[in-house]
């Protein structure tokens, strides 16, 4: 195999690796966004409950 062919193989392998990593990162970002949304909802529920039971109400 020539040096040019080896470079093409290396480039293709790098591209495939980066593409797979990007897909994993997109999946993780989506998971984190869902977790943040869930956390925001829980915080809202807790805040509402605390305000309902605040002294003087």
C-alpha cells in the first residue's frame, strides 16, 4: 500500500471515529437536556409546595 493509500485509510478511520463520537455526544446532550427539564419541573413543584405551606398563609 502506498503512503497516499495509507493516508486515505487513516483519514477514513478518523472520520468514522469522529462521526461515532459526535453521535454519542448528541445523544448525551439530549439526555442532559431531558434531565435538566425534569429537574426544573421538580424544582417548580417543590417551590409551589413550599409557598403553599409558608407561615402566614
